[in-house]
C-alpha cells in the first residue's frame, strides 16, 4: 500500500528541487549582464532593504492588510445569507455566483477590472486604474470567493439552537448577532483573514495589470528582476521573502483553527 | 431586509466585471465603450484567427491534457495509500502532498525556471506539464481522499470472498465507487490547470506559452476588445462547468461541510 505513494513523492521531489534551486540562487552573487552567478553572498537579501524595494514591501503589507479587512466586511453578509437561507434555489444561486469568479482565471478577472476601472463603464471622479485604490478594489474582488466559502463553512457549523435560545430569552436580532453569532464564527474570521492576508502578500496578476507598473508589490518585483532584468539571484531573494511570509501566516492560521489551511 | 439589500449590492459588485466584459466583447469599435455602440462579432473572429492564440490554445490542450492524465492516477493512488496504508506520520504526508497549494506562484515559477535552465529544458513544454502536475495534485488528492474515506471496505471484502482477484476488485468495485471523487478531481484539475498563469508565465516563451499567458501578453501590448471576447468564451465555459458540477455533485456539500 505504501508504494502507492511513490509517484506522488516523485512529483513532490521535483517541486522541492525547484524550491531548493530558488533558495540556493537567492544566496548567489548576481553578476550584471551574465546568467552565471558568482559565489555565495547575502547581498540579495540586503538589497531587499534598499529604499526602492523596501517601498514595495511596505506597500505590499499595507495593501494586504486593507484587502483583508475590506474582504471580511464585504464577504460576511454573503456568507451569512449562503449559510442561513432556507431556500435551496437561493443557496444554489449564491453558490454559483460565488464560485464563478473562483473558477474563472486570474487574467479574465483582472482584465475585467481593467475595463471597469479604466473609465469604460463610467467616468470615475478620481483616477482608479494604475493607482493603489484600483489595485485594492481588484484584490478585494479577487479574495471574496475564498473568504465567503470559509465564512459560510464556519457559519453553517453554528447550531441555530444557540441563536434561538438567545432570542427566546428576549435578545433582539442585532444583539443575538453581536453576542452569539459573531463570536461563534470567530474561527472562520481568523482563518479566513489570515489566508486572504497570506495570499494577497504574494498577489501578482492584480497589481501587475491594475497597477500598470506604478504599483509594485513583492511578486511584481520578483517578476521585474527575474524576467525583465535577468537578475535571478535578486529575484530569488524576494521570492524567498514572499514564501517565508506566506508560510508563517498559514502556520498561524492552522494553529488558530487547529486544522488544515484552505 | 437590510441584509438582503447588502447581499444584492455585494453580488452586483462581484458580477459587475463579468457583465462588462461580455458587453464590451460585442463592441463594434476598437475604442472601448460602454454601453456598446452596436453589435459585432469581429473580436470573436479576431480571437479565432490570431495565430498566437491558436498556438497557445494548442499548448493549453497539450499541457492541461498531459498534466491531468498524469495527476489523476498519481493522486488517486496517493489518496488510497493515505487512507489505507499503515503509515507513520499520516498527517505529515497529507500536509506534504497538499503543500504546493500554499507556495506563492512567483516562488514556484522562478524555482521551476532556474531548475529548467539547469536541465536545459527551457524551450520545452515538459517543464510546464511537470509544474502543472505538481500544482493540480493537491486538488486531486483531496477530492479522491474524501471518496476513499466514504468507501465501505466491506464491499471489497464481499467481492474478495466471492472469489474476485485483487485486480478485478480494484477495477470493478473500488474505482466505480470512487467515481464522485474522481469526477470532482477531474473538474478541479482541469479548471486549475487551464487557468494557471503565474507559474506558467515564468517557464514559458512565445512558442510554448499557454492561453492565460498569451492573454496577459496581449493585454500588455494591445487595448482592443479581443481579450474581452476570449474572456467571454472562458466565462461561458466556466458557467457550463459549474452548472454540470452542480448537477452531478452537490456543490454545497463539497464546499460547505468539510
């Protein structure tokens, strides 16, 4: 039986080899104009702290934090409706509308926002496309399906008897929500928040297309250095930074919920 | 009532881009406008006749086809082993198998790029197929594992006691009973692979690039509604897939009750 795992382990080994190569290159010296790296050095990680790049790291963290909060606020009502509607038709409709962007590729979804934010549909009073505001809208839209599914799962695990009990003891609906439903859905809020934050830290297509080169997040720096400047060592250092941040946050998410991430 | 209004507004926010893309795709002029000034299929014609998209569509077919054909058996065997083998550290193995899910796309992409360069495989679609297998494997393992867990071993014992060989039991009892999990796995694998963009961007070039990468390059270089037409085709395909999935699998059960 154990042997059945072997092919999967072979695939994992290739994946691990790719990440090991990434780690090794992040420690190699970049020689401009050459694809052959020099000896071992920590210069690539020092470069992360240079002003131009530190700016990208700071923007990334701010955008990810704002995205997490706005996504939570925007997703909770939909998740609540999804978990509590008695009608199978409503539930099905909500689920299909939630899953549709989930199943649609990143490029299709992001391009759609290029159209909406680029004054095609309506003229915005302030510039949206190629600004941090526009990127934020795209990131929230991108994260909502994931958040809705996580919150809806958490909400559907709450026994409605608790809410009925609070109501029968005279609590008004608002009080039932703030004192019973919301606290009981906290595991979903925490794990959903951490997962969305972690994913947004390494977001790429959204800032790339909606930021139009003016908004740089960590992943955009990885692409600029790696694919445009052929500075693989510098690019690898940023990729390692994204990887480390993501893993740390997902480990925290797992600890909070005591279960697997996502 | 207020909740209902909020939910409707949020759903409008979620679906707005899709509506706009479809409307723009029928726009008769190259300058984007909304609502469209008329009706035209010309961008759809453009999608179907642009040589780079034809090449990318063929690459997508090869890469996704190859990756899914490899990942389905590999993931199914792994799911069977995870549930049934006497395994030490089962949770660790499961976490390892699902780990590609949590690695940022740019990290995996650059890693595969460096690895492919070292092996001299930069001009080949093999790297894309291997990377896609690794990326869809977690979805296959999870979907099939759920079905393996729900499978009553008594049915296989019954077949064995009636004299069926292990091979016959596997193909006549085990596999048919795993059908819902296999179907979900196939669905996820195809959807994830067809839409994969970030990793593929790093490890492909003009000759090997798959559709999402070709679309990205087109958006960066041109502004006409061709991508709106291609996006609309993707959206139509997506709704078809979800509709099929909702008919044959109870999506609510798959997504809400883990």
